[in-house]
């Protein structure tokens, strides 16, 4: 099984990554600011549910397959770009009803599922599982798949704590800005579009 020293080093390394703002955090901030604490927390839970999918894929070897195929990686990358741009355009051109000065909220189930997709289609998360996790797997310490699951769940817990902090902070900010409903909707749309552009311009993978 994984040694305590290896696990401690993995936690220290992961903390540096999970506290740094990234695409998942920006999505959580956008939902928290636009819709409040419940949506922020739902988006955070959705993002980490997406992490479960990455863990399962890594343990099963799917992530390794994607790493070895430039075509598969490119498909995943551009699927993520397309979805984020779609969210941005939909938000900016949406016809949501506005009650007074408040933006009509999205169902939390929808917020949750979008969080899952944002994370699953995030190439940087895939690369994290491909580039970082294998460095902490010791083939002499038992099942590599089990080690990946343990490391992945550790990362998920750290990520969830970070995501919740971002969600609560964003919802507090949103409570003050809620009166500017149109501004918030446009801000959310711009965030989504920015995520799509950032993903499109991320480092090109070569074989």
C-alpha cells in the first residue's frame, strides 16, 4: 500500500495545485456570483463528481489510452472548448425571466450536471491524472489501480474543500451584486467564453 511519506508528499503537491484558480474554480465562481450559495455549492459538488469519473478512467487505463493518442486527446480538448463556448453564448443571449432585479435561477440539478461536464471535459484535469498521479504509484506496493483510487480520492477531498471555499466566497460577493442582474449574466457568459478560449490556447499535445 502507499507509504505515509509518499501520501504526505502527494498531499503537499496537490495542495499547491488545488488552491490555484483554474477553469473549475472560475465555473464555481460564476455560478456562485450569479445565483448564490446553493448554486455555488451545487457546482462545486458537480465538479468533484466529475473527479470521480477521472479517477475511474485513470484506474481503468482509459486516461493512459488518451495520453497515447493525439487524436483522442484533441477530441476531448475541443469537446471541452465547444461546451464552454456554448455555455457562454447561451448565457449572454439567454432570455431568462427576471423577477425585479434578480436573475431567474437555474435548477440546481442542471448546475450540478454542468459542473460535472466542465470538469470531465477539462484537458488540464486529464493531464493531471496522467502526469502527476503515476509518479506516486509504486508497482511494488500493491495494485496500481487501487493506489490510483486512493490518491484520486485524496485529491478529490482536497479539491472539494477548495471548491467550497470558492463557492462561499463567490456567493457572498453575489449577494452584494445581485441587483445588477444583467451585469451578472454578462459576467457569467464572459467567464464561460474565457474558459473556452483559455482551453483552446492551452499547450498543444504532441506524441
